C-alpha cells in the first residue's frame, strides 16, 4: 500500500540521519474507503493525489507546531505491506481524518518512493497558512481562505537521492 507520510524539513533531516521514517505507530495518509467515498472517484491517480493533499495539510499542521522550521510542506511517499497499516473505523468519515491511517511497523527511509516538497516561492503562503490554521480550525472563513492558499502551490517531486540536497535547506 502506498502511504504518504507528512513531515517538515527538520523531520526529513531526522529521518535521513536515523534511516527511518518512523518506528510505528505513526500517522500517514492513503487511499482509504472513506477517502474513496468522499472523493467520489475510481481513478487511482486522483485518489492518490487526494491522499497526498491530505498529508500536505498534516505537514502544514506540523509546521504550525514547529515555528522555527522552514515553511515548506514535506510529504514522503512510501510503499508498505498492507498488514503494516490500519484504519480506525471510528474516525470513518470525520472530515479531519479522511485518508488517515496508522502505520504500525518500522519504515526504513530507503523504502521511500519519492519526496514531495514545496518550492521556495511557496514559503510565504505556507507560512501564512500555518499561522492561520488555528483560526481556520475555529471556523474563521478568512483564515480558512489563507490556509487554502497553500494548496495553490503544487508540491514538487524529488527522487530519494535528492534528500541530502533538500535537508540542506532546513
């Protein structure tokens, strides 16, 4: 199963140092039954993009909690065994948990398929979105507009061999 692990650049640097994305349990995002139902598509590429987008939002939440981190969202795509992933049925269609899975196994960074990171021109919008996240969660429509602005920036695709260059940005 392809899962999308939300990180920050310092988190990616730590994963590079330890050689692990996580030792389980940790949260990632994937094409789940609830995500399929919410997105109303059978196109796997569209569904995977939706899961990647959910992970990008989770990365934004990590940035909001880590004020010193470079304001770029980071998502690592990795394939894990189906048995290493679980979905909490109680969170089902909770909008904040769409696509959320728990990875229960240790995941070596070497298993990563790709890394997705914001370009440098996204930093201002991502910083504003991270700052507005709490207000958006509280129902502020203007703040939600700012948070949604981060989605105007596509995450760039990087090969795993490029991780040392990426963590040099941190």
